[in-house]
C-alpha cells in the first residue's frame, strides 16, 4: 500500500514535469544514418497535446510478447480523457472494438497512402460513435470491425476524432499511435519528425552473452552461455572486463535498451551494428516492420531466457527460420566463426531513433578445444565404475550428457538399441560433459558407466510444412509451426500432457489430437495451457480423443469447468445499467443484456470485469424486466433477472435503512481503527 502511494506520488511528479508546456522548435535533427526511404516530415501533427513536450512509455520496435511494438505509446499522465486529433486530413478506414489488443481503435487513411492508427481509446467523437453504435445495435454485437468507405467518415487534420483511454490490453492510460504504409508495414513514427519527443540519452548496454551454437564450439572452455556485465568507461562507452576465449561458431547476444530524459520507461533501440576485426558482420535497422512476421521476434530474441526469467535479450545474428527483413549480414548471418588462436576485436554500435549512440568493444582470443589428456591435464580413466546421477539437455541441435565426479572417457547413447560412443568433450566444474551433434542421429537413452538416463527423443521433426507425428494415443500435426528442427519428446499421464518445453518458440498453430487414458470425458472439459498460469485453449471431443490447437509447446492439462459465470449488479437505474462479471476457469465468451426483450449494447472492460450499457439514443430510458445472460467458453450460462422498478425501490429502501441505523462500533476498537486508517 505504502509502496503504491510512493509510486503514484512519483508518477504524479513525473506527470507534472512532463505536462509543463514547452516551446518546441520544429527544426528537425537528422538521425545518424540516412534513411533509405524518404518519409514526409511535418505532414502529420502529433495526435495528442500537440506542441507540448511528450513522454513515452513505449517506442517503435520495443521487444514485446510475441511482437515488436509497432508504434509509440504516448503517456497521458495516468488519466484518460485527452482529446485525440486526426494527424492529417483523410477518412476513417477502420473502426474496431475488441476486448484485448488495441481495445477501441481507429484507423485513418490519408491521401499520401499512409494510415495512422489510434489505440486503447475511451471512445470516439460523436459522429464516429453514432456510426459505430448503430451497427453494433443492428448486428447485436459489442466486439466489431467496420471498414467505412472513403466518403463515409471524412476527417480534417487536427479534428478531434476520439478521447484517449485504457481499453484493450493496456497496462495504464495512454495513446498507442502508429503509422502504416500502404503495404501494412508499421513505420517508425519518429521518421516523420515529431518535435514533441526529445531524447538525448544514449542507449544502455546492460549485458553481453556469448553462446556456443553447436557441439564443437566453446566459450571460455565450455559449451553453453557465458553472461558478462559490461563496464561503462564513459558516456556511451562500454568494454568487457576480460578477454573472452572462444572456439567454433559463437553467437553474440545483447541486453540493450534506450532511455530518455522525459520518461522512466525502458524503450527499444532501433539500430545495431557488429564488426569483427573491422568487418561488418551484422546490421539491424528497425525502421519498418511487416505485421505478419512481427511474431518472429521469438527467434530474434533468446526465447529460452525470456521464458525463464522474462528478460528479452536480442541475438546479434539471424537464427534459422527468422523471416524478418531488418538485417544486413555477412555470409555467416552474423554468427562469429573462430577457428584460429588469434586475438579478434569485436566492435558493437547501438543507436536509438534520435541517433544517440553507445559503443561496446571487447576481444575474443581464439583457443582450440582441449580434448586430449596431455592438453587438459586430466587423466582419463581407462575404465571407471561411475554410479552417480547423469543429466541430459538439448540445446538446439546439441545433446549434452553431464556426469559429476567422473572422468569416464565416453558416454554411450542408444537409439532403439543401437549404441553410439560419445567421447568426453571436456571437464568443467568437476563435471564431465559429453556433447553430441543430433544432426548425426537421435538418441533415446544415455549411459555413463553404470548410470543411465532417459532422453526420450521420439522423432526428429524437420521444420518443413506438413510434418505429422503419431503414436497410439497422440497425433501432432505441426502444420507450419516449427522454426527449427524439433527433437520431439512427449509424455502423458492422467489429465496432463507434455510436449517438449515452452522454451522452444513456435511460429504458428499446431494441431494436437490426444486420447487421455482413464478420463471420463465431458463437453465441459477443455485443454488449458499451464506453462505459466492457466489459459484456456479449448478443444473439441472426437469420441474419446480431444483435438486442440496451440501456439506453444510445453505443459497442457484437461480441466472441467462446470461453474457458470458470476454476475453482480453494480448500478441499475433508468439511465444506466452496469454489472461486474467473472468466470473462474474457461473465461467469459459472451454476454447479452435485454430490457423487455430488447437487446441493450453493453461495453466491457475485461481488466476489472465491468460491463455497462450504451444507449443508441440519449433520450432512451430503461424500465421493466431486465435480463443479463453471460456464457463462458465451455457453454456454462449465468443469468441475472430483475424488474428494474422493483430493484430501484429495494435499493432506496436499503439506503434509507443504512442512513437511520445507529453506527455500531466494537467496544474499545474505535481509536485503534482510526489510527490504522491514517496509516
Ligand atoms: Zn502501444
């Protein structure tokens, strides 16, 4: 509570600072690199509080869940209700009302071919509002998408088109503003020049990761990731404290972000360049983002780390399956090849949209892997009788078998009874590591001396279209879901099903047909993704099997939802009807409100469960029998019925009772409760 208050006090101060009116010069600072395309500067006006210094909570290209942020998030001082202006002349080309996503969103298409997008709106101007409500009433739906023609809703530059809000998947009141070209690419709005936004702070480089990209590579003598905090040596200058030793194919990854003086939020960088020994290996330029491949962010970042601890770290190389065209690389796609014993210099330049630059420099010392006894100094046992635990893990195409306190010269892998000898790769941290390139064949079982471990790879699934896997109680149709080869593992027990791990990204939906054993099926039983939290995936029963689609691998569970959604009236009178609705498991699918059997449009804010009436005509009043029906995602129906006049009478009676009732207080508790209230 105290923390919340302190935080809101800070936010208020930040808001007050950012809200002071500033005279802005419209002189345009040219970003560091010349843009390939020319965008009309000054054509669009700033859509909210134009002419004042603005503060952002999100910028173009920010690394978000399953997408690159396609626009600017303009802060509105933690409140709703600011006028939103048309950025230029044009016509309303799309109106959409949705529960999640952009919430209430408006698209304006301009004569120069660009479209501006305004998201998370509270509502629209009266003309648009009426256009929208008429159609919602005639179709009896709340969530809707409308595509008005060029002559239906024309707007002038600077005309108020909407009021800012917090609808959809918004974490607080703000305006999401986007500029798209005619081909549905999101363009960095800053390319069009908005002097309302200023930033003179260089990006931060917080962490550097060097990662082995196959079984034959090492960083500091080991397989895996080495994570290093760089040292800041000056304004926008970073170095690594030590020389990195490496061999083979190495991936460089960075945790880097931008800051500005007008916002406490972290934003994305928009340009990145890597040079090894003076030669450019990788360039990123986030100026334009096609919507259909924005989800490939999951292979642009280190997805495994993001799923493990929520931090989004970008790769400085292009991973297999990545379809985004924001890169310029050498023939190795930015992967660093070290095949000698020389010292190599690495130079990284990171830029924000405004041309502020940070530079990181470090050295890589080539180091041949030490495999022989004479090199490692570790005597290899001719024979050993290891009986400790062994563990196995798969990182992309490499299988690692690890055994503590042994120097056994090899591990044995089995694939359907066929053995393969894998020599010891190295000993690190008292652990023997045996690395195996799965491109050579899969394995289901690993053994070191007398100890063994199940690997359980059932099949190698190639990332080509239409791959299907079947076993007696399971069929997986991978469709177009894989970015890379998947070494499939599956396990099912009771209501639980596991397919690999949620730490491997998918680019599309895969279809699963699963026959759980010992489960009595019910149409109210559905599949839930239980990787983090619980989200309803659905599922259709086909006999004793359930078919479902998922965009994620990992853990799934069957859960039966027999409970109807709950409905609580909040305010009901002749002018306004509002309720709080919720559902315990599968979630709310739809709601319908009727007064005397006439359908009433209800607006919905899923973040607090509130629904409320929207009149078609202002002079309309509500009276008579009210009925609200709420259905969850498996078809449980919750109903609330009341006669409005009786309800209003009842409410007035209760109010007057409360007014006249003596104030009851527990003996001796009066002063205490006052104190706690003050706290
Ligand atoms: Zn946004």
